[in-house]
C-alpha cells in the first residue's frame, strides 16, 4: 500500500496536535473569520485542534447526569425483576447480612430470567425507538433546548415512580410492584428519547467552522485548524462523560445490596436533578439552532419518489439513479416541477445530495444491529452468568460496571497516546478501520462469554441447569465475567464513537437530530431481535447464543470492511459537494434579480443558459469566499 493510499488529505501533514482558540479576542462567542486552506496548505501546514469555549463541555455534564440516572436505574432492573425477595432480608430487596447472605443477591419480583430479559429489552427498545419521533420533532417544530426541558420533567416523574414501586410496603404485596416498574420503564424511555437525539448534535454544532481553516498563531506560525480531529476530540469527550455517569451505577448496586431498592432508585433521581441546574446556567450561552419549520423527511420522500420513477433499475445500474432527480436535470427534460404532471415547483438541488448521503449513512447503521447485541449481550444473559458464579459478598450486578470503567481508562489512552502516535507515523487509522476493530473486539467478547458459560455448566452443582440452581453456585469467581465487559468497553471506544461522528457529519443541517435518532434506533432493532430469541435463553442451551453471536459479529465486521473500505474519501467528497451546492444555491437570489431585471419575469425560456450562468456565478462565489 502506498503512502498516498495510507493517508487521506486531512492527515497527510500531521506532525503534532495542539489546542487553539479561534474565537475573537474579546471573548465573545463569535468566531473569527478565517480563510479556508489551499491544497498546498493542506499538505504543508501543521494541524491543530480547536479549543472550544469552557461552557461547551457543560453539555457533557448534562449527558453525565442523564446516563448516570439511566444506568443507575436500568442496571438494577435485572435483579429487581429476575430474583425473588430474599428470605430473611429487610423487605426492601436487600439480602440478610452475615455469612448466610454473602452469596445471596438482591431481588424483588422473582419473575425469572426470561421476564427480566424481556422487560430490560423493552426499556432499550423504547428508549431508542421513540427518538425517531422526538428527533423529527426537534428538527421541524421545537428547539433542542425545549426538547431537553421536556425530557427533564418526564425523567423526574419516571424516577419518582420507580421509588414508589420499590418501597417495602409495595414489595410486600407480591408482584404489585410490577405495575409501577413497567410504567417507570415506559416513562424513562420517553425521557431518554427527548434527550439523547439532541445532546450530541447540540455539542458538535457549537464548533465554529464548517471546514478546515487557517489561523496565524501569536508566534507568527500559520497552522491548519483540523475540523475532523476537533470533532473527534469533542465526540470522545462526550462519550467519556457517558461512561463516567454509567460507572456511578456502582453506588446503586451496593445500595440495593445493603439497604434496598428504594435507595437504589433514589440515587439516580438525585443525580438527574443536576440536569435542570446545568440547563438554567447553560441556556444563555449555547447556540441553539431554530427548527426548520418544514419537513425535511417529506422533502427527502419527494426526491425518492422521483428517483423511483419508471426505469429506476436501469438508471441504478448505469450510476444515474440520483442525478436523474436533480432539479437541473428535470428542467432540462422540460418538466415544470418535481411531479410528472402539473407544476408543484422544485426542491433544492442540494436536497438530492442530502437524501443520498442520509440513506448511505443509514445503511452503515444497519451493521450496528448485530454489534449492539455482541456489545451488551441479549438482555440479562451476562448478568445471569454472574449470579451462577461465586461472588464472595460482592453484588453480582456490580461486574457490569467494568464496561464504563474500561471506557473511562481506554478513551484517554486512545485520544492522547495511540492516535497521536499513529498520526506521527503517518498511518491513517480511518473510520472504517476503527469500526472494524470495534466489531471484532465485540465478537471476541461473545466468544469469551461462550467459554465462561461452558465453564459454569462444567462446575455448577446443577450441571447444565445452573441458572436457577438451588444447590449453590459454581466455585469459579464471578470476576471472570469482567473480561467480557472490558472487551465490550474497548469495542465501544472504537465503534460507537466513530458511529456518532458519522451520524453527525453525514447528515443535513436540519436533520441532524433525526439522523442521530436513526443511529440510536439500531439499539432498538437489536433489542427487538433479542426479544425474538429470548424464549431460547434457557438451560442447557445458553452456550449457543454466545457462539452464534460471535460468528455473526465477525462475519459482519469483514463485510463492513469490504463494503466501506474508502469511506473516508467518500465523506470528504460529500463535504466538498455539499459546500459547492450551498454556494450555488446562495447565488440564486442574485441570479433571480438579474433575470427579473432583464426579462421582467421569473420564468426563463432557456434553462440551459441559466445553468451556465449559475455555474459561473457559483465559481465566483467560491473564489471570493476563499
């Protein structure tokens, strides 16, 4: 492989990465007007990272609070639903203290593995399915800040419901706590759907430049401010904050184990109350893009309707599928609008490109369906493994916190050690490589799970019926399951952060929340698939799901690598095309004025001549901008 093939144009001159501030010297939130780099400057100037304003990262504090409360509650639901109320316990779900309770687990409803898995998957499915609706609403009707406030209020209600359902008098009435548990799951999913699709787009939209720019430092050195690397740093910081919040689930694990579930559900509520406090302070600083007021989704459907007109397969085979729907082509064909019959007007030229890129990004997201299952297991299956192993007094659901713990450790190592070293070696660890490695590591985690489940069957007093064994547990320490969670944590550092970047970068300006929701929706599809196979999660066949998922995960990783080998170059080309189309459409008002002055009418008898004028004007606009 040649050096040119190893390096994309955005990383050819990488020597060192520094942080800089390209905002005005007066400290206002308005960025300085900086020139775009020439091709020569792209390959010769040293690259630096943008240094965002201090308040931008307070968005990460909001995400920390939301994830801490979500996982602090959600991680406890496994034992809360699956395990029975401990005999001799305090009635709040905590087992008895002393030697008799050292290997016991906290519990409440005692409804078994399948029900616990089904309800946990319900939470995941709804939490990542509802954003399709809320993301659409955010882009068209409501501002992102309004969405966040609605999510905060619904979330507070949800956590209060969980606390009520975990009070000892409610748990003492058999399965009476099931109703508030289910209501809490639904309202928590709704709250999540109002927050998740808008937070990361809000963070990344605070970045002040649409492209790479050139800045002169105080020393007089001209440097290139790297947009991609800067957004990558912001995304990794955001994801790091997610897992700081997730790791605080440790506190609720011990609270359930030693005190009871009412305290385990109260702690997430307290953490959740950080969100309104931060929003009150942060609201006046953030640039909150107003909703478009129109349905970009409906506009995209117009493009698809034109694309799939008669003869679409022939155009697809010849590579003319998308070009056919361009308004310029439709005008050349003599059409008065995007509809075949009648007028109706034309959509923007750039909408064809936006539709194509959005669908292409959505196709990438489909590869995450199997990955998500490898990443988190099928429902409660990994948590069930820990309940079948020796705990020595440690809460069995504590082990799941090795996932966020490893992300907290690995993320700075990748960001400050591995990636800079690769850049100095002039090796482009491009997005497709990062996703492929993440997919493979997640598949390896499932393979390790199959091995651990085999060991459990071989060492349990009940043999291959270890999940609900009443004779004791396997003598093997449950800490071996931490290997599974550690591997999934490392895989997320590579695959998930890159997926977030792609969702933001490859989406139109007024569809970023919706496209982010599409990416999150893959988790809902994974949950739905998990629901389908839940009835098969019974002894003595629990090794099979791990093995099948490991094989599928590895297969999908190689298919992805083959299919998207040149994804980085494709994304660069898409950005260039979008800028060119935006510049061309920006020239339309001037062309309309000239056309009206010359002919006194809006109609043009010679569209070919208009296209020529637009091309010349577009080139002039781009040149003047540089």
